[in-house]
C-alpha cells in the first residue's frame, strides 16, 4: 500500500484571462478537497490561481521555480523549491506528479504534457489539447471523477 500523499501537478499558461483563472482556482480547490498536494511551476497565471484555490480549501501547495530565489514564488505557495534551471524545471513539474491536470497554455504547458506522457503519468486534459494519450475531461466534475479512479489505483500499488 502507498504511504506518501498523492501529488497533482496543475499546468497551464503563465498569463491567463479571468475564465481560465477561475477554472484553475476551482481545480486547485478540487485537488485540496481530495486530500492531495498541489504541485505547479510556482509563478503566476494558472499556477497562482490553482495554488490560491488549493490554499482556500486547506490544501498544501508546492512550487517548482525556474529561478534561484524562493521569493519568486506566488503568495499561495507553501513550499517553494528553486531549481535555477529555467524551463528545464518543466520536467520536474511533470515527473514529480502522480497525476497532471493540463489547463490551456502555450509551449511550456505543452512541454509539461509531453514530459508527463513520456514519464507515464496520467494527464487529464481540461484545456482541449486533444493530444493522444491524454485523458479528456469536459469540466471539473468529470476531471474529479477520473482523478478519483486513478487515485484508487495508485493507492492499491
């Protein structure tokens, strides 16, 4: 039986509009509600909104930062882990997760999706990416149901 808590990476754009910001915050709340730890890139946009949602729901947040300063983390990160490796930290964001939730984003998000698939992590598609191997979800309730099913499998290992 698994002893460590489940970590879920939320990935998405670093600059987003209010609709995606809301989606990210609600995703963070859902992750905290499942008792999981939220992991992200630790900066703004999707990362900040998801961490804010997780904290509001009493969850724990970890930010894998591209730079070398903990102070670069958004205010909703509980544990800031500076890497000093820039975008290469995307591999850590993907590999450190048990599950990845992909919201809309750009090239950085796409790289995290690809790393997640390479590392054989379940990647929930909440951003209409449509990449082969991802698990499509039309909304947060559907994503939550799929995540719960994955968590049950992980806990049996």
